C-alpha cells in the first residue's frame, strides 16, 4: 500500500455562522467540528496530517495540538490555494493524499477508507467522493463518461437542463496522487467572478492530461454535510446524536427517549445500563453496566462503576464507584472520589472529597475538601467549613463516625474513628476516636416567660 497523507481545510472564517468563535471550532455533540474530522482521519493508516489554518489559527492549533502539522493560509484565496500551502511539507512525496474539509464533522473513517480503496483499484490520479442527493440544487454535478469515469464536474449555475437532472453531486472530499496534485495546482487559474483558485479545477487539468479521474459514491448523503451556518450546525448535531445513541443501543444500552438524550462521541456505556430522558453525558465519561442514569442528569468526565443510580443530579470530573446511589438533586463537583455503596442524597453537594465505602450523606449537606472514611453517616444539614476567606483547609472524618444533623466541622479538623458528633455542634478542634463531641450552648427553659412578653393574643 502506498503512503497516505491528509490535508484538512480549516482556514475559512465562516462569516455565515455570525459568531466570534472560529467556524471549525463550533461543537457538534460537545466536540469541535474539526476535531471530529481529525479523529476519523487518525484512525486511517495516514503518514502525515496537515491542517490548513487561517483566521483563528492559534485556537485551532490549541484544540488539535500534536494531532496534526499546520500550514498557514494568510489570505483566503480559494480551496486550491489552501491546499497549495501544504506544498512545503508534502509536494515532493510519493503517495496518495486525501483532502477533507474541516467543517464536515459527520464524515466517517470507513467512508474515507473506501475512497482510498476505490482510488487505488481504479488506478486513478484523482478520485472524488460523491453522493446522491434527493435535491441536488446548488451542488456541482458529476458527469461520467461511457466507461463510468468522471468526465467533468459542472457547477449548478453552469449546468444544462440535462446536467441538472443528475443527482450525483460533489461532496468536496477528494483523493489525489500526491505529486500530481501539487504539480497540477500550479496551473489552476483564478479567472472567475470571485478571483479565487478552486480545487475542482485540478480535476479538469488532470482530465485534460489524459489521466483517469474516478468517483466513489457514498450511500450516506448525511455524512457529507458541510456546516456553514447555525441551521446546518443543528442538523449535524441531530444526525450525530442519532448516530451515537443508536450505537449505544445496539451495544446493549437502553435509552428510553433517544430524542431527548445527549451523549458525547467519546462516552462509553456498559451493557444493561438504562438512560432516562433529559440526560447529558459528555467528555471522557465512562459508565459501567446495569446503571440507571437520569432523568434530567448531567455527567461530564466521570468514571462510574456498575449498578450505580444517579437521578436528577450533576457530576463533573470525578470518580464514582459501584452500587452508589446519588440524588435526586445532588451535585458532585470536580476531583471527588466516591467509593462503592455510598449514598449521596437530595440537595447534597460534594467538592474535592473522598467518600469511603458505605458512607452516607443523605440530605442537605455540603462536604468540600474532605476525606471521609468508610461507614460514616453524615446527618442532614451538616457542613465542612473549608474556607476562611483566604485559604481552603481539609476535614478528615475517619471510619465509622456519626455526624449529627446540622453540624459544622470547621477545618482543619479531624474526627477520630468511631466518634460521635452531637446534632447542632460546631466543631473547631479534633475529636478523639470513640468520643462524643458536643459543641453547643446548653438549653435553658424559662417557664411562664410568654406571659411576661405582653404579646397581644
């Protein structure tokens, strides 16, 4: 197999998006469009990837990092001019180059692999990825000769009535013999209304040289969608969401209402997990088997074990064990580590805290910057007071501790193993193991006091 190269066109400003955000960085299912393209290209056997950047170049580089090399198109003078910017890196190399637009987030690696294969099998010097459109209006039509190879690409505005009846359209993705691409691109003219250099002109140049130009028809028109405005962005989102949800359902995940379930492209979910409506799973989240997630739950960048239930809650950048019960209306903030069989109940907020196996915070508590041991019971309304206005401090609650309701644990403080904290206490000093800590004013009852208050009844 010959060497393979990829050029990603990502230099257009995307003015129709009407956004401060550079076009190819607009997310589809939580991931920037150009990252979707790069991820699919990376799964092919590619020797080098070159991304053509322009407006917003640094932000694109920050997003893609070392996934690609970069070439700058300082002026946007057309797609052929964009490809030409990769010449310093690729022009003298033998092999096949795929050219893909960075605003086509739905294209799959399998489709690109089939394009490569068709290119090689037909001994073509250029191969166009095409699709059949129900309504081809506005697209360039593929005119084939008697042998089935490409005779020409005709833009809609230049097409005859007969040519306009053709429903095979140019998707804007191509394979080229690499050396011939960069040789032919030198001869592309900008003699057109826009004064730009267009990549399809390379097809015509190669055809005029007597070279074979072929076309591979993908059976998925939706994959070829180029996102140029917010309407197309929403369409890409719908298509990607449907694709992702169907993938999980075919792998043994029950999604009760796929239209109202949002799963990111890098999320992993185990078999027999049930996802209820209104749930958003994003980032690098990994969920085990036989869990129940949702309804109306947001989870991002979390690792979750098996048989865990999370209802009407939010969890971010944390680790959650097996057989954990969270919610409703709980908030797991970043850097939390919740071990197996823990219960985090309604209106409980956890931040940067470790919870040992079997511990419970069942209602209305804030536990932040804390190390909670195993089999701890934290009563309703209890708080780790972790902030003095300048610095955060750690609270340690050792195994088997019972924290009574409405207690304040003023950090830094340690509650020893098996200790009890009486309800309503404000603890400012360490509590020894097995001790009972009371830190509240003694109750005083003043009998017959109400009558002395002259309260009008």
